[in-house]
């Protein structure tokens, strides 16, 4: 048994054990307790709902790996979506052309990237704590969005935009394909590029990273800019799925992105973590929500259980770390 576990750890990585165990547990529990859990409808629903939370979690991932956080992910996504919506409205609304849609996507990416860059500059050059900076940015973006929209929705987009949110390609949902492409991009960034190595070094020890010659300020600005760009992608997906944009869309996802990251083995203090375990953790959370819905549970119960799951994960990680240290001493 020990040799099997060691072989799995060597193949998949030790940080995959927790998410895979949680995935098996969810499949077994709801496979027994929920009718029609193993059905095309259930997994189809998961496939369409996963990308929104998944993209916002990817936006949260890079700052967490540096030992920081980005509390403004949902409002950055919403403001990027608003930028895209205004471009579409200015070019005919429901009659906007494909060129206008491309311009709207560029506007969304520019807005998300700019918001992320501003956050990164403040963190890198003032050395203020990321919680304080991103909390301030969250409040600013929320207030700006509500001021510009007067608390209402912006809607009226071309019909073909709905394909991005609800369409399928080769039997797979288009939003899921976009999310999978972003997962692959983040995986390559962390494993094949110097930026990935640098941000992990910063998360481990920023002073040591600075003395080793890394431009830590530049890396932090890039990290939060990339986080903002990923938020913009999420904002475009939400615009296509809801056929409208509102400042409060996806607001409940904020803390769930942190939960997904920690369940996926991300060190809360930075310096260690991979994309693939986080991807599995996202599937676990979405299956948990779908399973509870099939059992007739209130959706708020899923939110409560997500919170309980975070406490359990943190406790289990602390206990396992303490046990490993005690074994080394003996």
C-alpha cells in the first residue's frame, strides 16, 4: 500500500492526494445518495458552470503563489465586462458586428489588465500589504461600476455572443474549452517560464529573491496584471452566459476561489502550488454543489459546506505538517 502511494505521489505529485481523495469521496457519496447523479445532465451542468469560478480562481492563483492575494477579482471581471458591454452598445447593441465584438474583447482585456497593473504597482512600490491594497481596489472598482451603471444592468448584445456562453464545439461547452486553454496556459507559465519560477521564489522569501538578483517589483506588477487579464476573460464569459453585465455578478465567488486554491494544495503563505491540483479541486466543489441540488438541499447549504470544507482542509494540512516534522525529529 505504501509503495502504491509513493508511486502515485511520484507520478502525480504529493499535492494531488487531497483533491483526488475529495473527488472520489464526492463521487461515491452522491453516487449513492443522489438520484441520477451519474448522468449526462449533471456533468453537462458542471461543465457549463465550472468555467466562471475556474477562471476567477486562476486569477486568484498567481497572487496567492507570491504570498499575496487579489480580493478584487470579481469586480475586476465585472468592470471588464462593462467595458465590453459599452463598446457593443456604442456599435449597435444587438446589431453589433463581429469586428465590434473583437473590439469589445480588447476593451475588456485592457480594462482588466489596467486594474491588475495598478494593483501590482501599488503593492510592489509601496510595499503595502496585498490585503489592504486589493481590498481598497475592490471597493474602488465596485463603487466605480455602480456609479457608472447607477446600480443597474447593461444588456442588449448580438445573438451570436450567446454561443460563447452556451454553445458547444466538438461536444464540449465553449466556456469549458476556454477554461481548459487557460489552465494549460497557467500550467506552462508556472513550469516553463522564468516568471513562474520568479513568483514562486517571491512567495518563498521575497528578500532572498531580491538578493538573488530577481526584479521582484517587475514580477509582482506582471503577476497582478496577468491576474487582471484572467479576470477580464471571466468577465467576458459571464457577459455571454447572462447576456447582461452587472457590478454584482459573481460576487459570491470571491472566497470560493480562495477555498479552491487551498483545497488544491496552494500554500497560503505562497511559494508552492500547482495548477492541476487546483483544477481537480474546482471539479470537486462544483460536483458538491450539483450533488446537493439533486438531493434537494438549499443552495446556501452548499456555501456553508464549502466553508466547513475549508476548515477541514486547513486542519488536516496543519496536522499532517506537524506529524511530518515530528517524524523527522525522531
